[in-house]
């Protein structure tokens, strides 16, 4: 019988594991793919205290080393279902069932797709959701980034250093990213802003050869659409929480984020939510780590009752 099962091995999950083990709790962390979550794919972080600049991979390596020093049990399996109806909580994975007193849900988010025809077919053939993962495949070529938030802007700046030209396609006329990152974007000589525009079609047979965009400012001519001849399109239009398995079990908001209080408590006793999967106003690595620490503290208090 476990004290706590932590679902997800990103910044929130690793911090929760660290704090839980320091509290002397029996911990199992279940991760589907690899430790680190989305932050592991971030090129540069300049707003995490203690590091003027560090890559997401290097930062999460430090998280992992510190957590592993306290020897939490970690397995790599997919969560297929849960039973939170009784005092003993059950987590069902692709391999077996696990029982515990408390659960911390820290499964994060996955990138949102464009929803265009052939998008699935062209994944890995020019359609990507991670510039730091796939950018080097298109070194010296023309590429496009779709989105206007922090991720889109930072990925466009990163790609501008290795690609010949970068188009950034955004459906509005202003970016939602931090001003410091937007300034870098606008100062890059090989980045072209394609504003008030949306991607309508992916072009190419067995790989991406271009995208068709439409909008009020896509072309100086009278044509309603414009073709951008690119070898890749990097989609950065937000993310969706990995909360489907908790539908009708935990309280979710309209976007699927888990609703909880300041102590990370959900609507079910001894089930806590931390990190990007939780409804909150700011999703950054520092807030994910904070959530993980608070969730572990709440578990410790629950185990004392």
C-alpha cells in the first residue's frame, strides 16, 4: 500500500516526489514517456530564479537529480483509468493496478493541433509541435511558426538562428508573449510577421512544401490567400490538459483543467492536482514546482489525520 501516487514526471511531479520523500512518504511516480514534461523541450529560460539563462533540458536535469537523490519509485506506464470512489485510491495503467491513500495528478498538457486535413499524416514530415526537437532537421531552410504566445515567439526566435527565413503566422495583430521576447522577434532580420492570418491548408504530397494562409493582411495584392513556401510548420497555438481520464470524476472547467483550491485539493478527498493540468492564471515552471511542493505538503497533512 502506497502513501501517494504521483501521476506525471514534469516539474510539478518531480517537485512533489522530492517533497513527499523528504516527508518520509512512500512514493510511486508514474510517467508515460520521459521525465521533464514540456519544459524539457524549451530552449532557453531566463525567468527562473537562480539562473540568468538555462535551457529547459538542463533545468529539468537538476530537478531530476535532486528528486532521485531521495529514491522515489518511478515507472513508465500509461494511465488508463482511476477509481477514486473509496478511501483507498486505485490507479489503473496499461500493465496493472496500484493502490494508495493519496494521489497527486500532475499530467500536464499536450500541444493543441491546427485541426487541418492531413495534419496527422504529415506529422514528422514537416508538421511539428516542438521547434527545439525538430528544428535542426530544417537548418538553412524556410519554415513557419503558427501562434502568438510565449511558446510561438520563443520558438520563432530560436529557429531564426538556424533557418534561412521564419514566418510567424498569428491570427491577431498583437502578440501575447512577454515584451522581452517580442522585442527579440521583431529585431530578427529573417523573421517575417504574417498577422491577422490563419493557416487554411497544408501543401505537399509526402512532406510539407508550403502552407496556404488567409486573412486581412496576408498579401499586398487582392488575392484572398497567400502561399508560404516552407519546408516545415511548427504549431504553437496552445495546449490541452491531459485530463480526459478524469472526466466525470474530478471537477473540470470548460477547457478541461482540474479545479482545485490553494492547497491543490480537488473535489475528492486525498486527490490533489498540480502543475499545468490545474486551473490557474499562470503556467510556468516556477508555478508548477510551487504546486508540486504544496500538493506534497497537503498529502503529508492528510496522512497525519
